[in-house]
C-alpha cells in the first residue's frame, strides 16, 4: 500500500513536470510566432515610413533642381548675362553651358 501511494505521488509529480515542459514548449512556440508577426509588421511600417520620407525628399530635391533649370532657361532666353544667371540660380558654369547648348540644338 505504501508503495502504491508512493507510485501515485511519483506519477502525479511526473505528470506535472511533463505538463510544465509541454506548456513551456507551446508558450515558447506561440511567443515566437507572435513576436515574429509583430516584428514583421513593425519592420514593414518602419520601412514604409522611411521609403515615404526618402521619396518625398528626393521629389523635393528634383523639383528644386528642375525649377533652377527652368529659371535659368528663362533668364538666358531674356538675354540676361550668364554671370547673373550663375549668381541667381547657383548653377555651375558647366550646367549653364549645357543648358545653352541644349537650347540652341532645339
């Protein structure tokens, strides 16, 4: 009878240990899956925000450069000296010469 009781106690604690291991494994798997999903979502959101900011900055820079070229073309068309165009548009001599060449080839 004492042996049967001891066996029952051992079985009880063995069952608890098995359940703990199983629970930990399941919890670890769930946590890993949730963490992976959250990390993926956060990474996607951060990437989207960074891409949007970079695209906006690039668009702004391109627009600014295009505006300078248009202003320079208009100034040159009005006969404003190249030195003044350089001064007011901050374009280099090479850029202005290139504009003049492209304008004269049209």
